[in-house]
């Protein structure tokens, strides 16, 4: 079952350090652009992923074409894709060895969530960390 209890979501966000953000946009009016900046300002390392703008930089970070290109451990994959496209991102997260997937507000894909959970990943759907972090009182992330 995807995480819904506030304490479970808080625990996930508190132990997360590195987030791959799939579907980043380089346009300031897009939600992914603002959420990435919020997460960075909260202390997370955010690695943006979008094949359309791979090789460019967003908020000072190199944009990767695919999750498999990143090559560093990923705690959480934050998915800014339509529900029907989220399955591919979830499968990529499983293959990349991520620990959790987070589907943004309005993004619900039960089959993909079941695949992620079967592979041992934690799943959050239809939520936004930029809303949950302040609501749950998550302290800024500091270097371990």
C-alpha cells in the first residue's frame, strides 16, 4: 500500500538525501521548476531528469537524460509525469535501485505502484513534497 500516514511520509522525507526529479522543466512557470528549488533550499540534493533538455542546467544542476545515466544512489524519485506515463518512470526507478518513488499531485498509477512495492520501494502517490514538508514540520536536511 502506498504511504498515506503522516508519520510514514515524514519518516521517508526525513531520511531522504538525494532526489531524482523526473520531468523537470526549465520554465519557471512550471510546477517542477518551483518544487526543485524548494527541495534544494530545504537541503536535498536534487538531480533533474528530462531527455528533452538533457545536458542543460536547472537550478545549477546538470539535467540527465535518464535515471540510469545518473550513476549515484538515489533515495527518492519524484515523478512529474502524467499518470499513464508514470509507469515508465517507476520502472526506471526500480532499475536504478531507488529506495522510493513519489508521484506528484494528480499522478496515480496503481499498477506502477504495485510493481514498485513488489521490488521493495516505498511509494507515495497524489502528493507533493513541497506541500508535505512544511505541513509535517520536516526539519531542513543537513549533511550526515
